[in-house]
C-alpha cells in the first residue's frame, strides 16, 4: 500500500476540496498504518468504511465545484467517480459477506491506490478552471 504524501502542488486552491483531499490522504495513511500494524480485520474494515463514506461525500462536493467552474470534462470525471463508487460497493459487499483478512487488505490497497492516482491525475485537471472561476468571482462588482 502506497503512503499518501500531501504536497502544496496538489492544492486546487479551494479550501473545502483541499481539506477533503488532505483528510482522504490522512485516512489512507491510517489504513496503511493499521495494515502494517497487523490490526484485526474488523478494525481495518471499519477504517475502510470510513474512507468509503468520506469518499462518497467528497465526490458530491467536487462535482458541484466542477459544475460551478464549467469544467468541460465534467461528464467524464463524474463517470470515473460513479465507476469507482460502484466497484467499491461491490467490494464492500464481498468484504461484508466474507471479511477475510486478505480480502479486506486487497480492497484497502486498491481503494488507496485508486484515490491517490485519481487526485494526482484527474482532480488536478480542474485547477485552471477553478482558478479562472476564482478570478471571475474576485473581479465581479459584488466582490468589490
Ligand atoms: Fe477529489
Ligand atoms: Fe475526482
């Protein structure tokens, strides 16, 4: 499982989304720590459930930001979120039905790796659109 290292280059400049990403990175690292500490399966599964819940609510906030920013890749990006959510739900169901240590660990690793790659490759594409939105907002008469 890869450790999630936050750096300012990953900031989009929107506090709520950056806080979400930092929190997701922290949660991924907690999973990593629990896995390395050879924690019991229910503890790992609980931590995994927390990451999943937070990921779902984060997707909603990020999709709202994309709409506000008029991001042209909105539909494709939402499709990535939907696909990951569906796959995670299937894995979650499998883990709940048969919570073996190996299964929970594989799911934790797959989710962590997906989230890291998604933030680094896909979410970063929003940056110029978010910056433009902020420029427009700060130059509007109401902002003066
Ligand atoms: Fe994100
Ligand atoms: Fe995203």
